[in-house]
C-alpha cells in the first residue's frame, strides 16, 4: 500500500511542478515574464490556478498519508527486548553473557593460542652457510 501511495505522490509532484512552470509570471520580479505567450488568456490562468490548488491539496493529503503510514506500520524494536529473560543485569561466573549470543560466540573474541616460536639455526662462525 505504501508503494502505491509513493507512486501516486510522485505523479502528483511531477504534475504540480509542470503546472506551476507553465503558469504566466504576474509579479515581474526580475523584469522578465509577462508578454504574449500561448497561455496569455484569462480563462487559462483561472484553470491553471484551480489545477494548482487541486494538485497542492492532493500533495498535502498524500504527504499526510505517507507520514501516518510510516508512523503506524513500523513497530519500533528495542535491543533489550532481544536478550532472553533468563539473563540478569550482572553477569555471574559460568552464566551465559550477551557475547555468547553473537555470531561466533565469545570464543571468536579471544586471542588465538600461542604457537612455538621458530628459532633460526645458529650461524657458522666462519660465515659459510651449512646448506
């Protein structure tokens, strides 16, 4: 349902932008606009104004609808709800911890076992290799 409403909202937005751009500028803010064009009739201006008002109302309604759907369709989750109820807030010796629930367990976080160091063979005092 939300996807359908988003598509309708985007179509309304594109139509609203198109209608606003087609309208004739009446303020002449920068000295441009006005003049004669194919949209200079008074009846056309009334139709464009009415269309803009209708599209703006639909834009407002779909925006409210999307906001309400986003608010009530998703359920917020709390990370503390994911912890089983058996765990206490203070870990005791031998009790499972939150780290045990992670992928790989707590063992994945420990350091690897030490290996025996490789000792190079003693060098010959004469400097000649033994190989």
